[in-house]
């Protein structure tokens, strides 16, 4: 997959998406950021936006960061640039296979999410 501008040039920079797409109401308004260089996503750069760090620290961070990684790999539409003015598009290329796979995490109850141990 490659991240491109609408004019097909490769994207270098930071893009974002709303956590609602991976966590519903629990992550609504919590934005995830990721970096790309020459259209290639650095999956190790995925992080929560600075204004959501406190809220996110009370959740199962590993689970939701892995879900964010999966969302980027599976998205077929567009992401927003950090300023929110432009979209960058995902170009899925069958011949490119990611070597970074999401880690499996165990399911949790709502109580575990609200009251982490």
C-alpha cells in the first residue's frame, strides 16, 4: 500500500484518523496519527494525538494501537492531513506485502477497559 495525494504523488508527512472507526463511541474524537515517507507508512509511528494522551492512558493502549495499525492497512478510502484541509488516499498494491503484522491481544470486558489493572 502507498499513501498518495489526489494527484498521485507520494505522500510524506503525518496523517490522522478518528478512533471512532476502530473503537466506536469509546474512541470517538480520539485521533490517531501516523507518519509516511515517500508513501510508505511507518507503522511504528502510530500514536494517539497529544490532546488525547491522558484519556488514552486509561485504556488498553496495546490493543487500540494494534487496531489502529489494522485500520491503516485495511482502509481503502482516505485519511486527513494534520491540518484537516486535505485528504491523502490509500493505493493498495497487491505486490507489496507489509512485514509488520498486528499483534493479537486477548479480549477484555468493559470492566477491564474502564478499570485497568
